[in-house]
């Protein structure tokens, strides 16, 4: 059975899971707590603190990676040689060398360690999405001018996989292998001994990649109860919603589908709405409510935990923040537990850095590193804000030269998406995926990620696509 525990940040989801672990331990039942890799050490400590000597012995904590290794150690596969990061880069280089003339765009990069490392990371991302080299090659066909380059990436991926079969195993494949071993055990009518009768509780995740979903599917089929905590307000999902909890709602929907696919029941979700984190700070509770919904109930008394400082300038704001932080540091609060939020970091960065340096406060500044925030982009943006035209910028850049303008054309925003291209994309997903779309929604919608145009397909149109995929396979 799949149980979902939903609630906003600070609503007590983790506390609820630990209460369930404690209850099961008191009844002599064993449980598994799954958390991200970076939380495994602190989780072990909390299990001991919350459940004590006796209760903590009934709970084992794992990450998906360590759980996969435990399954492989019992079901076979743990001894298979796994490539290191350096080994993966070397294998990409070998794949490029063996492809030779089949790769035109990227063949010259085979001696570049940086390129081979980037290609290995790309392959890892494709594996996380559940895409094979063949899948990616089909998707690449409908990508217009970039089809050639993406097709070569698919070739490199397929060559990497071929060499991998002769060498060992990619680290990202171990969770897939563990899922396959668990599925094989279920097909034989048995469950690995260490999983027998255990309930699984999953916390601190905001998404699950394809290998983790497969392993979760096998656990849902094998175990009596799988409970997942998600940061979600519990409100119904709205198509096209891109709000604060939209990602968690999509994950919850996918988990429900996964449970039904594996024959597991789906319990009604438990929604925790109380703000436990700020139960002793009504002002902060009201502020969080205001930020989340745009409205809040005013606290009965003035909020002592919120202080307003009317600063005449950004420099004075930064100086006031630095003074407040110094007082907290004097009380023993660690700097790593203090955050400073600015309305516009670009405008406050210089003042904050200067005042914090003067107050001897260590500062880690979250800065955007995408091309849109690079120095050239910032310069162009500033010139456009001053009313400069493209011709003005060219004259400034080519100062001292005498360029001849041969032609000009207007720049327009245009997307070449069409119903035919979307149909090709849907066909590339394969028959089973299109059938799933048909069964889930009689009016499936596909959003173009470039122009936001919505392409709608009825159940009959999806069935026509499915029939076309079947006919194409027969002809092959």
C-alpha cells in the first residue's frame, strides 16, 4: 500500500514518520527509513535519539544507493565491477575512437578530457531520465537543425553502452540492477529476507529519477506498506500550474500511477496543515502564510520575533543586518544557520559584502552563473535600458573602424512547433507511453516548452498514433 504524507515546510511530516517508526518498534515490527545520501549520517543519530537503545534496533536507514547494494549483496550482483568516474570518461573516449567517421561533430573532441567528462555526465543524466541510447536517437530525429549533433550524442551513448557490457557496470545502473533482482525474486514468489514484512518510510525527497522509480515500484509490489512524505499543500492539482507545490503534486501523481501499476493500493493522503515550526512564533507563522497564500490572519499580539528597521539606504540596511547577526553570533548561533534574503541581490551585493567584511562575518553569496547573468549580457541589458539600438552597440564595439551595413532584418519571436512535430515526438515515446496518455486523460495536452502553445489530442487521435506505431513495427 502507498501512503502519502503531505504538508508544507515545518508541518511535522518528518516527526509523523518518526512517530510511526516508534510505534512499529514498540510492537516489535521492523522498518526501513529511506533518505537522500547526504542525510544518512544525521538520520542515524536522530533514530537513536528518538527511539532509544531498544527501538532504534528495529529501524534501518538507507539511501537508495545503499539499499540497492544491500539487495545486490543478498540477491547477487554486488561483486560486479563498477566503473569509477575516471573509468567512465575513458570509456567515452574509447567509444569516440571506435565510432571514427560515424561521428563528425564530436570526433575531434575525443582527446579532450573536459569533453569526455561532460559526455559522461550527459549519459548519466539520460540514464536518470530512463532513456536508452536508442530512445534518445529517436527523440533527436525531431529536433530540427540540432538533430545531427544530438544524433551523434546518441551514437556515443550507444557505443558507451556496448563497451560497458564488455567492461563492467556504470554506477548509475546499480539501482536498476537491484530493482531487476527484486522483481526476479517476486516472480519466484519470494521476498529477500531482510525486506520480509518490513514497512518502508521515505523522507526528504522532492523527486525520484527513473531507476529509483523502478526500485520503488518493486518495493510497492513486495512490501505491505510504503509511506512517502512530500512537501505539498494537499490542494488538488491544476493542469498547467507552475506554483510552489506543482513539482511535488506531479511526483505524488506519478507515485500513485506507479502503485496501481504494481498492484498496490493507494490510501487517502494524510495532509498536515498546522505550522508546527512556528507554533511559538505567531508572527513568523503569519508571515509564512502571507508569503504562501497572499493573505494571513494578524497575530493577536505584536510579533516580537519580527523586527522592522527603517533604513534610509541599502548600505544602512546591510549595516543593520550585520549588527543583528553579530548579536546572534555572540549568543552562540552558528553562521551556517543564518540566512540573509535580499529583494534584489544585484543591488544589495556590494553593500552586503562590504558591511559583512567590516563586521568580520563570513559570507557565502548565492550568485547566478547562467549566460544571462554574464558581464556581456549585463552590458547589453544596461545599454538597452539606456535606449541604445543594436546599431548603436555595433558602432561602440567597432569604434575606430568603418563598417558597411549590407543588410538589415527585423528580429521576430517565432516557434516552428506544429501538430506534425508533436505527433512525431509522441510516436518516439513508444506505444506503451502513448497508451498510458490515452488511458489517463481523454484530452491529453502537450505544451511546447519554447512558445507555450498547447497541443491537444483526443483519445481517438492518440489511438490513431498507437495504430500507426503498431503498423510501423509490423513493416519492420
